[in-house]
């Protein structure tokens, strides 16, 4: 006997595939003839739009006429599109100083973080590249339970002072070189970033100091360094 799924598949093969007719020659000027799948897409789009309009009408019907939003006066509709109006807000000198102080603090924090990462990388590279002192040999103690096991361990040594043949704990020289090259590359990038952050922090501090109205003198800095200024000393009390 045939299973239900097999029977359905067999029936599908016997059914005739009905094809939708094309646009008649007389009506070719009216474009393509709409098929059922085209109607389904059009109907879904129409009903979704009608649902949205219904929700918007309900919101408009239940809206409180006395409510106020700042976007009512800070935005406008032009050619059917919603735009926000640009507001020319002028900050006072004190507000500008506060903003620049916050920016300098953020840059200084990032600079300190980068310094810590550079120091950590340098110490790691120092440990990797450090070599044992001459004349000093590492101890390798093995514990055995029987004389036979001891003879087997001794057989793995070429002599008493040599290291074991199979060193699973130590990395090969090629792996160490690969790790070193990767970390040196990262160290170079972080040092470059540290120099950039230091220069940005110096420039921002100079801009902040220039807001002071005291008389000052411009001093040319070295190549690649920000311009510095010298202020006239004033007695505070």
C-alpha cells in the first residue's frame, strides 16, 4: 500500500498544471495582464496602508487639542517630508570652557590607558625575549614509582645534564618569533597612537588657554610639535 505522502506526490504528478493566459493581442497596448500573484501583492499593500490610515485616524480623533510638543515649533513639513529646523544656539565663554575641559579629560584618560597598554606590552616582550644566564641550568625533577620506570626515564635522556627529548611545556623558537613579531607590530601601533593622543591633548589645552584674555606671546615649536604660547605673569593678590 502507498503512504499518504507518497500518494499526494503521485496525485500532484497526475494533475494538470493550469497556466494563466497572457495579455491578448488586442489589449497589448494596456500593458501586462495582472496575474493572481500580482493581485495578492497589490491587495496586501492596499490593506496594510488602510490599516495604517485607520490607526492614524484613531490617534487624531483621541488627540488632546491642548497638548503641546516642542517639535511643533522646531520642525516643519516641506514637499511632504518632515524637516527639523536648525537652531543657532550661541554658547557662553564659560560653557565653551566647560566643554573643552571635558574633552581634554576624555583625551587624557585615553592617553593614560594607551600608556598602560604600552607598558604592559613592553614588559611582556621583555619576558619573552629574556634568555637564561650562562652557566645556569634549569632543574627538571621527575618522580617514579619503580626501578623499571626509572630506567625508562633515563633512556629518554642522552646524558644526565641534557634536557628531555620531548618538551611539551616549552614553545619552539619559531612560535616565539611569531609571537614576538605580532606583539612588536602591536607595540609600534600603540606607540604611534600614544604620540597622536599626546599631541591632540596638547593642542586642546593650548586652545583652552587661549580663551584667557591675558597678553601672551607666540613661541614657535619644533617640527612636528604644536605651537606653544607664553603668558605674561600677573600678580593675583
